[in-house]
C-alpha cells in the first residue's frame, strides 16, 4: 500500500551513536528518513555526551527526513531517548552538565544509598546518576533534572515542558501512583525543585516554536507528544502491545518487553514495569548478553560468512554465556557475573555458534523467569534490533525458544515514536491500533521441534552452571528445568 495523503507523523530517536528521524504515514509508508552521528566520551566507567550535540544532530536528521516532503502535513511528533540518561539544567532549561549516559557507571555508591532507603534501583538508573550529579555540583540551588528527550523537547517548544513517566521510571517515579515517592526520596536530600513535572506518554506537551522550526525544518505549531524510552519505542515499533505479546530486542545487548493488564511483580527489581498511555503495563528487563559479544571476540568478522559456517555446530561443542560487559541485570541480578566459555572450541565457527546459541539460551531463560513471575506469555513474539537482520540467528533463536517469531520490515524506535505521535494527536483510539497500522511483518519464523529438543540439553547445562556460580536463584533455575519440554509461550 502506498501513501495516499493525510497526516504524516514524525518520530525522533536519540540513540547512543546517532539521532534517527522518520517521517511515516498512518499506513506505515516511510516518507522520509534522516540520521546524524553522535560522539561521546568514554573513559573507564565514564560515558557522557554533550547535550548541545544532541540538538545539532536532531536539526540535521530532521532536515534530511523532511527535505523531499515539504508538502506533507505533519500531524505531531514524539521523541524517545536512551533509558537512564540524565543531565542537569538551570532554571531556564539550559544544560549545566553533560548527559550521563545509560551505562555510565560512576553512581554505584549513590545507587547503594537509594537501595538503603528502600528504593529498587539498579546502578545504571537515572536516580543514582541524579544524586551523583547533584553532589558534583555541590547541591547548588536552582538545578533541575532532565532526561535526554527533555533537553530536545525544551529546544523544540522553546520553554519548559514536563517529562514523561516512561523516562522518569528509572529516576524513581512511581508509575502506579503517578507521583514522585516523596517520602521514600526524602532520605536522599534531593534539592528542592530538582525533579520535573511528569505526564503520561502520549500527552500533548507543547508545539514546535518558530526558532526550532527554522533550525529543524519541522513546521512551527506542530504538536509535541510526550514520548517513551527507546526500549518502549522499539516495542511499539514491533506491534507487541496486546496482552501476552513480547518483543525481544537484540542489539549490542538483549531487552525483552511485553504487554500486560497488570504489573509483573518482582521483589528483586530485575523486572520493572513501564506504564502504557492507556494505563496498561509494559513489563520487561534488560540483559547484558547480546551481539556485542560477537564484536568483542571477532572484531573483523563478516557475520553472514560466520553464520554460514556455524550451521555445522548445532549445538556447539562448548557452552558460552556471552556477557558484553561485567555484571548481569536480567534474568537475574548479579553485579559480579562475568562472561565465560566452558570448553575449548574446535574452531572459530564453533565459538561463533556457541555465542549465538548462548544468547538464545539466555533469551529463553528470560522468558522462563518472566513466566515464573506470572507474566502473560501466550501472545505473539517479535524479534527486533540489529541482530534481527540475521535470518540464521532468527531461525536459531526460534528453534531454541520453541515458538514462532515475527520479524517486522521496520523496527526502529523512531517508528514507535511516530505511532505514539499519531495516537497522542487523536488519530487512533488506542496506541495498539496506531502501531498495528504502521507495523509491517516481513517474516514469520517457525521453530523446528527436532531442533528445539536438540538444544534442550545445553540450555539445561547453562541453567545448572549459572545456579552453581550463585548468580541464578534456585527457584528460577528449577522453574526453567520444569519447562524444558514446553515451548516458552505456554502458561
């Protein structure tokens, strides 16, 4: 189906390495796209970026996306950013600190303080970073906390605007009560006025001002809709918004997000719940395994060539747990976890196969752990992320999981923001409707039962090894073993 007129919707994704902008029709037709690179400063556990560079990249990418479509009416836009990336601004919204990126590791001490206060936070979340930034600035008066998209929304609208509850979640916002938990936060001595006002994603929070229109090419007066994190944006772009549906985003690391009518409770904080615009829930978690391990082991490899060679090693002769960096966050919390390979691989192809399979086993363990928590699992499963471009890896993962998987044509978070913009502007009754109109499924990957059975034994060995090392809780390990003969969609 081609574009037949009507409003188009603009999605802006602030990634780690680039800003990506998509102009999308309501039926999913891609009308324009643009991107601009981002650089950052990495030094040990430090990872920060210049908020001014974010804005410059948004301007360049927006102009590229809109360049050939000057006659298209833009109904609205929404912005997503990396979850847990925060900065400080002054009272006028001007950045006074770098952006501390989602994986900046300098706030471990502050995370410990927050946990002592009874808050379920991980070291890389926004709240510990906010505490660290305030300490670095000596608790100066007039400071305001901003999330990555807030800095861009401020430039787009020309003034202060509330943040969205999706980005605020990792800064300690209580999405169930729609409020900052003042009593729980009080022991942390946050400066008065530091925390922003918060609205639910999909809310209209302003419109593009004249100065931003001149800089970006986005027409003045275009409504700006409160966005969500990049992980939630990818979930919207997958169409996995009906209850029991899950999106598995495999890029440098692995993120699983699902849809549920009520929160999935997890006393450890490994699984957390975003609030969807309609009040339903988007539970999920982020693992530290992923395709980044392939680059670490084989920096110069051609993935398609290695995939072809890996076919001969199903299963591989060695067992790999391919963490990209030390520490695991999901399906269990183990700050001391490290990557490992058990055995000596017969060849590079054998090791490559073990890494691919190790990610698949971890993915299955994530689904098994979600099932143990009572999450609904009987909907569709969608594969997105950069690794979904590998037809071989998609088939391998479906075999390991023992369930079919959909692979969309377009999986970028910016598409999810275009769908959220359409919903927020009132073009559809629900966000799921907007997403399903825009999302186009390219492939349905069916598992092969004989292969699923073949991978059951190494999966069980990985579960045993993770439990033996004291990382995986015994109850989760037992639940995973009990489900060895079931597919991961069964309740």
